[in-house]
C-alpha cells in the first residue's frame, strides 16, 4: 500500500491532555483512510509543562511522568496516555514518528558563571565584545526526576551559546569551552554561521553530551517502540552529529528507523541537496522548495502549473523527499508563515498524494479543520479559521486504492495538469486532472485494459460518467479551480 504520513498536531492544538487521548480515539479512522504513519509532537517536558508545544525542551527523559515545570503531565497528557496512544496506532499498523529536538535546551534550573564573547546577531562570526563573564541558566539538574533513567547533569560546557545573561540585554553569547574553536561546522552560511538558533544551544562536539544523547535515543525507543523520527532544526546542527546518532540508534534498536529532517530553506534546493550529501543520505528531508512553490501558486492566479515541480527535492531526489502542503511553522501567525491558500489545497494534495514520487505528509488542520487566536506581528489578536480541505478524505483514499503503476504526464497546458496511473496487478489505476483557472478537459491514455469501462469522479466534484474507448483513451474533465480523480466503476 502507498504510504501516507500525517502530522497529527499543529501549533495551536488544544491543551489539557487532549491530544494523546484524541490520537488513540482516531487511530481506526486514520487507518481506514489509508494513513500509514503518524508524526506526533515532542512528548517530553518543556519550559511550561501545560502550555509548551514542545520545541523548548527542558527534560527529554520526562514524558509526562515527573512533577517538573509546573505539572506532572505535558500539554498533551501523561506518559501513560502517550504510551497508550502509540500502542493504539501501532495496533492499526500505523507507524509512529517521534519528534526529536536535540538542537537546544531551555528552562535551566540554576545560574552558572562562565566566559563568553558577544556576537553580532546578523553575522555570528563577528565578535562585538571582548571575553567577559556572564551568568545564565545553563545548569540542568532535574530536581523533579533526580537520577531516574539518567544521572547526567548539564552545565555550560554542554552548550555552544546562550541568548540570556543575567542583568544584560538579550543577545547571542558564544561560550568559551574546550570542545571547539567557535561555532560548530554546519552546511548553511546564513547569518555567517547558523549553529545558534535559540535558548541554550547544545554543544554536540562534547563527547559526554553525545554519549548522553545516544543513550537517550535507545531509552526513548525502549519506552515507546517508535518507528521513525522527525528531526527538528537540522540546518543548525553539524551533519556529523546526526550521522553518528542515527547509525547508533539503528544499531542499538535493530530497526531501520525512518528519519526525516526539518531543513527549512524555501526555494533553496541546493542547500537541501548539500545536507543530504553531508549526511550521506542517512535521512530524508521535508521538501520546503515544493511547499514554497505550492504557496506561491496559490497566491498567483496566473501561475504556470508546469513550473510547480521546478527546483524541488521531489524532482531531484524523490527517494529523500517528504512532501508537505503546510505544517505548524507555515500556518498563519507562525514565524515561517507561508500557508497554501484554501482554494488551492485540493490541487496541492493531489500533487503530493497521487503521483509516484515523494512520501506525502498531510497536515492535521487540513483533515480536521482548526480555529485559534493569537497575536500577529502587528501585536493585534487575530482569530484564525482553517477549513477542512475539500475532498481531502477522497484524495487520501485514492492514494491508498488507486495511485499505482506506471505514470504518464500530460503537462502541456499552463493552467491544467493531468496524469494517469495505469494501475498494477492488484490495483485499478486512476486519471487525475486539475486546473487553477477554468473548467477543463484533457485527453489522456489510461490503457487498453480499461477499454469499454465506465469511470467516475472519485472526489464527487463532477457527476458525469466517462467511457474509455477501444484504444484506452478518454476525455477527462475537471471543474474550474479544482481537481477530479477518475476511477473505474
């Protein structure tokens, strides 16, 4: 069966222990749709137990089990509820993708004094101070957990930099330590060196830190039996670290753990390719270039759809591309806000779900809808409503049931794309037509095996039926600004 992942959360997912219970409750529905993997949010204790989304990790050994940062449970629920959700998914043959945040730590327990150099925020290779001593919250002793699962205590030698110094302005301070001269080596030269992102930046060159993180990976798998990992902020981490970490994780678990990295570089395919090369193909990456194209296409009424796959990872290295329409960072009011407009989303999902290349990931609000309030960059509170995508369930099911076999493209029109999947020995195929302007019809050959058969629009957008001629051809229509998926009765 064709695999489909879902990101089973968004930035504004409800708190109060909602998500882990909801995941368990929805596991059968997801399986019936054809979802084969669920990416769950960071499950460990963050700086605010009940409100943190999870990308400000405090204690990665606390999965909602210890009284730390204001509560025992996390925003999403308790450790027992998390384990129950994971088990429910796996019982339905849905793989579990764990969100792994190993770029930084936040919410330290105690202040420490140590030497730093302040650097320019826009060019982190540029020093703007002499060596000086500061105090910052770099001591992590985990008083609520103690030595359970690990007795490792973090201090300033475990970090390359901080953005907080007691009694000083917020800035970026590079820590003077014994594990490397300056920042770690990374692929991207944005901001001179983009090793530092936020909070207390982890020093992956420290062998004791690496040993602890390797130990944690095996421990986490032993607790949950996850099948894959989504790796946060990999553009800010040396490729050498994840090469080692994933190699040991796969060796220690005896499983070929799937891995997808978040290297967000819209429109910069070369950076994605460079990271894949630097990590020797040990992980896939989200196709941020394709997401950028989908966003632009949805904002441009006259967009030439023949360009939609230009400069994308799914075109250059399809076996390493996880394709997305939106995620928790691109959704409205977020830092990397670049949502695909509602009208275009059925087309976008057809492009990632029904073609042979790439591993598609559906975004939770696109399947369920969502509403939330937050302050935008203008400081004004906005109320956002995200509608469930038109025909999203049919598109996911069509991937599961019909998107098989040889693919033939009909990309000769700027505003109407078509392709056929001929099917295989076990599956009937489909013909897909989409338009970003007027209603359209496209002559396409689906194959002589379908001669005389009647086809209907699986999305329900069009009511008419089509008969395939003796040569395996037919005229396949689609509605204006939408998509039709034609399958045999």
